[in-house]
C-alpha cells in the first residue's frame, strides 16, 4: 500500500511539471549553449548583432561557436585610437586603447580678433566659439574698374574701403577707414611745413616709430607736424579726447584717396591740398602734398603756408 502511494505521488509530480511547462535555460543549468529561440544567450547574441558589436570569428580563446564568439569578443573589445589628452577639448571625455575614460586638456590660445579676419570669414581664436571676421580686405583687381578720378561721380566704388563717421558730424567730425584702421580728422587749417632738411634729427617726431607719441612741442618740427602733435580730439565717439594724432605721410594720404575718402563726404574731404610729413628725396626744401579728390600728389616748398593739414591716428 505504501509503495502504491509513493508511485502515485511521483506520477502527480511529473504531471504537474508538464502542466506548468517549466522552462529551464541552458545558460542556467550548464547544458548546451544553444537552447533555442527563447534562450537568454540567444537574446544577447541578437542584440549584439543589431548593434554590430563583436565578431563571430574564433579568437585567442579558440572557437566557441557563433554565439559565444560574438559575446566574448564584444566583452573583450577595447576602443582603439591615437588621441592624447592634449588633442581633446578640455571639457570633453574620450577613450583611447582602454576602457578607462580620459578627459581632454586642449584649449585654444589664438590672438586673432574679428578685425584681423576678412569680413564674412569664420575663425576660432582663444575659445571654441566660432567668430566672424569684420576686416575690410582689399581686392586689387577691382581697381581695374575705375574709369575716372573720384571727383567725378557715377564711377565704380568697388575698390573702396568701408568708412565710418566715428565722432562729430559727417561734415566736420572724424572718419575711420576700416581697411587701414586710421582715424582721419577734418582739416585743421592752413600751415607751412618747415621741418628739418635731410636727416630730420632736430625733430623728435621722426625718431619715433609710433608717430602718434610725439607731443607737438618742438619748434624744429614745423607748424604742420606740430598742429597734429598737439591735437586733442575725440576719435571714437566716447567723449574722451585722444592725443596721439600725427601728420600723415604721403603714402597714408594716397591710401586714403585709394580707399575712397572723397566719396564718403565731399564737404568733409574738401578739394584742398594736404601736407604730408614726406620730404622730396632730391631737394629737402620741398615736401609732398596730396589732393584727396583727384589723387594728385606733388611737391612744393616747405615754406608754403596755404596748404591744409589733416591729422591721423590709429588704435
């Protein structure tokens, strides 16, 4: 009777297992790694395939079959690369030849400003923020389009710079040539231009690489140079007068003509002759002057007191 009872219990137990359809996963029980479509190993394998991780090829461990080869190779994968911390932006992390996360140290140390880079061109200077240049670059081929001097209207102005009226009125204030960076005053009146002949050693203006540093107080430098040297005039509209004005050279005056000074405001530019600080090479009694509406330049004796003076400065 006891034997019959035990047999009955075994039968009922087996029947119960069949009823609940107990699933035993191969990866849990140690049986074959390929236990069908519902295997957890198969689910991992399928996920790795979808992510393109791992390889089904045999590795240093040997050949463990399609699934296990992919699983193990994915697990042992190490990112390759040749970046160093100095190659990666300072607040960014990366991996190189290991699964150890590293942090970049790269920072930019440029010194270019927007005024150093051509208008419309983008660049990076001392940060990773992209900036756009504002410099008015010069395109020499556009000079070929000019048919008359600037005194005649209706001609091409494509070769000219951008000028801005930075202080005072348009007819009597200060204008800036954004191409050269020079601020130009209005006419400061008429003067002679008697500065020392040939060596110029008696005048400290000529010994300064920064002409704007001259104070205008040495009589040997003459009235035109001194008129600009003592000038105190707001150049940039901040209500603070600048004192680093100087008498321009012949070439600076010529560049003002090339850049279209007369076409900005003819009343401000005038049709006067403007003295320069440039001497005639083969006759020191003469200095050069320029007309900003014609572009004409010539010399006259320094004692001539009927030519105008226009001063310049730069930031």
